[in-house]
C-alpha cells in the first residue's frame, strides 16, 4: 500500500496481531529502512508510517509472490475443506 498510514489503520488491516507485536515489527522495519515513522502530533499522540523507497522496492518484489499465494493457497484451502466435509 502506498501513502501514509496511522497505527490503528495498520492494526485493523493486519488483523489478529496484537498492538505490541505490531509496534515491535514496525520498529524492526524502521531499523531496516523499509518503513518511515513520523510523529505528527505529541498531544494527542499521532504517528504515521509510510514505506521508504527501499520498502516500495521490496513491496514490488513481493507482490508476485503474494499473488501466487492468494491463487494457489486459496485453491488448496478449498480442496482441503471439500475433502474434510466428505464432499468429494
């Protein structure tokens, strides 16, 4: 995704990840120069994250892999579900 995102937006988009884990992962990505963190306001606290140039390059490289996973892993999950329900 492009553009700046607030922490709560990122948290909602990943789902199933607690806030501490997400914060730790974002810090790791910031240390690797993949994500940039910008403090917009101290009071109320407001932080935005965005991909750096390096992060955008990584996202472009991973995009085909993600597409493959959505296509093939969804097929595997469907066939496993059908087999498990006795619907063969």
